[in-house]
C-alpha cells in the first residue's frame, strides 16, 4: 500500500523511534516523529555514553543474522552522518564454562561460526590485569563485537532523517492513547492529528499509550556508575574490550573508557528497581546502592579506584520472556509496536527501525522476527 507524504507518525524519538524515522526517510517516506524530549536525551534506555555490541549472543542464535544486518546499518549511518558510532574492539564474556549463560554464548558461536578466542584464567589475567577473574572461570572474546555511542548515534539518526525529509517535533508530548479505524488519532499538545500508520516506540511510556500492552511490560530503573582508572591507558578501547560477567557478579558489565579517564560499570537486571511512573524517575542513590557498586568494583575491577565518580539512572521496559515486542498489533493493522527490549535492544536498533519501515510500507518483513511477535501476548 502506498503511503502519502507525512502520513506516518512515530511516537517516541528515542532508540527505536529515531532509527525508524531514519529508515523511513531513506525510503522517501516523509514521516513525523513526536518526541517529548529530544533524540539523544538521557532519560530513557539509551542513556549512559556507551552500549555493548556483540554477536556471540547469549539471548539466542536467532539474533545473530539480525546483529550482522545491524552492523551493516551502523556503518551506513556512520558514513551518512560522518560520525564514529561503532568501535569493533571485541567483547569478553566471563564466567564458569558450564554456566547457562556461557553455554549459550558458546552455542551461538558454534551455530554461526563466529570469530572468537577462548581464554583460561592465566591467559585472561596476563592480557587484562585491570579486570578480576576467579579460579574456575574462563573467558570468550567475541572478535566481531565492541561498543556503540548511543547518545551521538540517536542525534545522528534523527539529523540524517531530517536531511532526507523526515520531521522531528521535539518537546511534543503525545497526551493520550490511540484509536482505531482507517486513520489513527494521535493527541498531541495543541490538538489531535490523524495518520494512516503509526509506529509506537515509546519505551517505558508505552503502557500509557496502549493500555493493553501495559500488563506485559515491567518498567525498571537500570543504573550505571563511572570510576576513575588507576592506569587510564589500560581502559582505553585498544586495550580494553567490553566485559560481561555471568558468574561471580552475574550480569555486571564494564565498558571501555571513552574520555580517557573514567570507566563505566553496570549491574544486572536483578538490581533494577521497579518504576511506578517514568515521569518521576528517582535519579538519586542511597548510601547502600553506592556501597554495592564499591563492593562490585573491588571484586571485578582491581584497575579502578572503587568510589564512583559519577552515577546514572535510566528507564527501560522489560517483557516476561526478555524478548521485545516488534510487529503489528493484532486487530490494529495500522499500528506497529516496538517495545520491551529488556536491556538488549540498542545494538539492534537500526535493523529494528528497518523492520518497522518494512511493516509500514509493505505490511511484512523478510527479517526473522517471529519470536518477537506482539501476538504472543496480545492475541
């Protein structure tokens, strides 16, 4: 079905919304994106300076082709925007070999013939003395992995979309839910506007717009902390790939220093507190929360001073099975949903934006996204 100019609305200009606008604009579809803040803001799931990109995927080998396609689109956005967004310096998974997570990483490697190295404890300590590892653990270095610059990436995607004819209405909040029919009503500040197709990419705010989706989304507060490096050179990207841990301190992850001094750490989902209202996110930290970061730093990061020098809190949305909802909403064929990325969506953002563009313009996609169908919850 042909789409008229400016006949597509995207609600949310964060990770998925900005990428969807770029991919639609690249096809000549002049969509409008409503963003209550501005692309690249630090209130949603993309905040925090860096994100891991990995291909040895513990969440399932079904993601590997999507990740490989996403890598190509990241390079395309870099070329179009003139910005460095993706650094492929590898990524380390650390844990006990027989742990469920490490077995999933190894299965992903075997099933997709991914480039990698296996490191035992002695090899790891010799190569990465700035990190801790326990006897009985091992590491896998994913050679086609690295890290992304999310804040700059979303600014780049939105700006490139605008250059191609897309429209971003910044600081324009969508005030109410959506209706059905030949056209979808979108109530924004100043009145209602109607569109043939709508993409909802509202992150932790999705349940407000689509109440039927709300029961299947848990809005949580991931946090991150930055530490001063004892020897900054050891944490620069050429000496320090991202590290993700599955035992010892499961779920903890460490990113390279991008400013040459500070090292970022995050904690696993079991430490993410529920958020009742994303508009009232508590960005403060208690003494106990800071102490937890200090203790983890002492255990897994001997190369930093363990008192955090900066802390960050954000909003993300999680589904019961840990996989996103990507697709058309059953019974509402003119609404495409992108939500619930459960802490592992950013690296895939451009390919999901491309999927959304497929669904808007053709009503289907050739990408393998059956495991993400909203119908598994909303049928």
